[in-house]
């Protein structure tokens, strides 16, 4: 069986679960003429021998296990307004694997480097996996991570599937279609998320006890999804208090309830108290819960990590597809550095780009999907540029990706060769710089008295009970020894916040002078450069603020204090990991009215971190949409995306 090399092959493929009656009815009503095959009963070669003979007036339906696969001529599919998951564009079978691969690629007019290779010992099962990979835009790493399938902007995903049957090798070329896989539900039978609302603690306790009775007496107690949806359907966003319970099953949910009742008894004489469990259940009480004060905090460079945000795209395919159209996601998240099986140490510019990229993505997730709007925003060090890039201030902030990647500032001046440092220290060409930075538990005053004796050591960041020093590694270690303290080395080469960085301040100001969008923002932006609110409608003031923040020592403790003075009391880190949130927790540890949250944590699954963050926002009574939590959210039009 072999098609001519110049014979056109472009067959639309639609995959439907046999239990999805709505989708099946839609397709069956449009495809009047069908040939039905059962892939469980005939050979794979016989299936594809008939599939590639599909005409504009015919369609083939193939049943395999719990799936139906429809093969339709692509033009006919377009006329019927059906969106396929993939297109079969090349097919060859011979006694030579290499020859089969080459012929299939030639027929599809693709080059080997265009296609991701798939192989399968079970041919039709492998075919379904290939369709699912294209439809979900997912590639699985050697370590088992389901990561987003990154592609250069405006280029389709191409997959080559190879299999062998009875000594004959077959190769298929599949190209992504216009239909995306439905969004995975955030909540399922093994992830419960109950919200119990009330205007007083007694009210919440009464509702919680009623919930306990309902769970015990429910005829559907084995159907966790139904119970969860029923609870969320009663959510009242206008109550003063909200208890959020998270658990893996009903018995664990009951245990969380008992822990809550115990916490109420233990805190009955307290006006302000909080309760949180490792499972993510939480409850907050206090007069400060006034629905305002939410502050988005953008972390600095160096928080990103390998395979970060794994599987997030499967729960929010709409968001990823929208971003894919607007910008180069692969470049924004530096996919080659962070989503490769070959882990390489990213450069400063790559860490900077990916850090801003993660912050941008999470900001869009919070604002677009959960309808959360911050009252304030601030950044830690380089996070200040991420703040402006993420919150709809700059017009086309994605232009910074290429600028940062090729910038002399971030690759040679204040990192890499550290040319600005060489000039500052007046080094000769053959003199080497051994740069490092250290986090040390000491006050700025303690360190400041010693830096006079070590001219190549700088106090760069003050953050609560700890500080960060940077400079010549030998002198840094000598200072730490004299101080009698141990320092935690970052092994990061950056001269930001040192006198050397001031040498590139004019270039930094020009670099960040960008055009603004027309719409005004309700968010107030706090700059570490002046610890004041910065006018978000003045691009020169923004650029000057960023440049000053990057080139002056950073007093992050003062930045947090400024935010609190303006009314910020809920600090949410919007970026990879939760390093900055941990710093803020230490800065504000004696403040019972301040809360520190993070949307991501390196040590947890991405969705677990997200749900814990959303739970805290709900219990803190921040205005938020719970639609993404509903199991039937695809009915709201957010599950399927047509490109």
C-alpha cells in the first residue's frame, strides 16, 4: 500500500469519547455518509488502507476501545464547520523504516526537523496518543512531565508516528488541527474544594455542621464531583467570612471539618486569627478583611526552575492558545533552557526573560480566568520590570524578549564578562573577576561598618533580618568570617544594585522607555527606587524608576512598609516559586493583619499551589470568580479553542 509522492493527502481527524453524547450528536448529524470500522477487529494496515481513500462525499468512523475517530476530507470538514483535532498529511508503509519515514515526510511536504518523533508498539493506541498530544499541545519529557508543546509563533505542531506490524514499517505525518482538547477540571473525585460562607463565626460553624450532616446522609457520597459542585453552587461572594476546605476524599474532608471546629474553640476569645492546614484548607478572621489591599508582588531574577508550570496548560488551554497567538511563548518562557531533557544553566538574560514570562502568564491567569484585580503592585529587584510588563501598562511588552536576549547590558555589562565591574575596578585585560553574592543573617548596620575594609564588597539588598552582599568572592568570604556569620552563596553573576551598575543607568533608562497602552489602570504601582506611587501613565517616569531600582541598593523592607502604609495587607507573589513571599513573611512576621501568599511553589504540583492560593484569596474575601473551579466550566465556553 503506497500513495504516489505527489498525491494530495490531507484528511481531518476528529477524536470523540463515546460517552460525550453532545459532541457525537453534533458530528453524526453533519456526517450523513459513513463507513464504520472496528479497529479492535481488523488489522491496522486495513484501517489506514480505507482511511486514505476518504473522498469529499464520504467519511469513515473508526471505533477503538472507548473512542470514536472520524476521518473526513479536510475541505468537506471545513464546509461542515467541524473542527478537527489533527490532519493526516502523510502516510507510507514499506519493509524499510527509513524509507517509510522519508516517503511520509515527502508526501506531507515536511522536513525531518519539522516533526516530533513518536513510536508505538501498539499502533492504534499510539495513533490515539499522537492525536491527544496534538489536541492538548502536550509533550511528555523523559522524566514523565507533561509540558506544553512549545512552537515558534504561527507554526503548526507536526508529529511523525512510526510503528511496525509483521515486518512492515509504517510512518504517518500528523499536523495539529483547530480543535483543542477540553480543559481538565481543577476539581475532581480526588480533589475536593468546599466553600462555606457566613457573616459571623457562629454562622460559618452552623453552616459547616450542616455541611457535615449533608455529607453523611447524601446518597451521592461516592460521587465527590457532584457533592463539590452542589456546594460551590451555593457560594455567596458577599458574606464577610468564608471557610475553604480542601481534601482528597470525603473522610479527609470530614477530618478537615473537625480540625476547623477545634480551631474555633481554641480561638474563641481572639478577634484576629487564621487557620490553615497542609491540605490547603483555610479560614481568616479579622476586621482587616475589607476586600481591598491585595498587592501583586513580582519576584526578581533567579526564581525560575526546570519544568515549571508543568501541566498548567491542560487546565487552561484557552489562556495558552490566546497567548500563543499574541506572542512567542517559547521565547517568553525560554523553553529550550527550562523544558528540555538536557538541563543547561540559563544565563542572566534567560533567567530574566523567563521570570518575567512566568509572571506575565500568572497575571493573565489571575486577571482573565479568576477575575482578580490587584489594588497595588510592586517588584523585588528586577521584578519591577515584570510588574510593568504584566499589568497592561506597556504596549507590546513582548518586544523586550528579543531586546533582553541580545542586550549588551544584561549579557556583558552587569553579567557575563561584567564589563561595568571591570571599568569600576579599573582592571587590566588579564585580571580575572571571581564574582558571587551571599545571603547573610545580619543587619545592614553590621555589614555597613565592615564594607569600608572590603572595597570590592557591596551591600546590595536589605530584607528584614537578612541582607545580600555581592562582589569579589574572596573579599565577601573574608567579610563574612570577620562578621562571624555564614553566608548562603547564590552563585549568580549579576552586578545589579552595585556602583558598577550605575555606569549603565542611561542605557537602562532608554531600554525601558516603552510606549504605553491607552487604557488607564486602577492598580497603584509602588517603586522601590523612591518608595512612592509611580504614575503609570508616564513612560519616562516608569523607565527612570526601573533604572534607579536596578542601580541603587535595594531596601525591600522599606518597600513593603510603604505598601502597608498605602493600605496593602495581602501580598501575593506572582511568579515562579515562593522565594519572595517567604522574605515578606519574615519581614512582617509580627504583623497579624498582613498575609503572604504565592501562586506557585517549586516543591508542589502546579495545580496544588494554585488551588491553595485561590483558597486563601476566597477566605480573605478578595473579589474573585469561582467559575474555573466548576466541573462543568466547559459550558461557559472556556474549554474548546478554535485557532
